[in-house]
């Protein structure tokens, strides 16, 4: 029996070797300290690291930054937060060259990541709190599937990044009987 269990574990690990789950989401903001405070106070994120400056020099981190963002990057600041479910949120402030806030609502005609989504059981209350703390409620609160209790709403953080609010866990919504 012990060997059989080991074989099952090896099989499960082999089947799922590509990914083990979401690791983190990265968001660009114009003011890192304000963003860390807002995400922790309004959305309840946990701060894992203090904001750190990285210069794109020949250091290990500087080389990683240049390799990822290209030769024009000179300096950035980064902080690490946690959703609390072991999925992280990296907040980036690009210092040199300075990032500009997008003027478009959503550039849906260009491929990119569109938003982050968080689960909250009281969407109405959180949408109101987001709006009252410098963010914005972008949409109405919608019943996602006709006749089901699943609700969504789209908001923005104070820096223009889109946050979708889900009333239920993602798998609960999309695996629900139709």
C-alpha cells in the first residue's frame, strides 16, 4: 500500500509539472509608498517587504531589471505584498524613466494583462470603500450568471489600474452547475 501511495503522488506530481498555481501579479504604480498603503488598508493585502530601490547597474538585481525591461530602464522601486492565499502582488514604481499613467480606460485593442481580481463577499461595501479612498467604481455591480448569486464589479485603484471584484471564488463560479 505504501508503494501504491508513492506511485499516486509521483503520478500527480508528473501530471501537474508545468505549473503549481499562480505565483504573483505585478502592477505598475506612479507612487509606490501610497500604493502600498492603499492596497494594505483598502484591500487587506499583507506587506512582505518594504519598498526597495533597484538601480539597473551591473549588480545581480540591476542586471535582472535590465534583462527584463530593456536597456532604457535606469531605476525602479518595488514592494512585495501578499493576497494571504500565497499569491503575491508586486508593486512597481518606474523612477527613471518615469512611468506615465495611461489615459485610455482599457486598451482592449492591444494584447496585455487587463486587470487583477479579488474575492470579497460584500462587493457593494468594498466598491464604496475603493471609491471613498481615491479609487473609482468603474461599473455597476452585476449578477454574473442569471439566477445565480455570483456578482462582479470593476473598480480602479487610485493609480488607474483595474481591479475586478468577485463575490465568490473563481472555481466556485465557473464550475457551478448551469
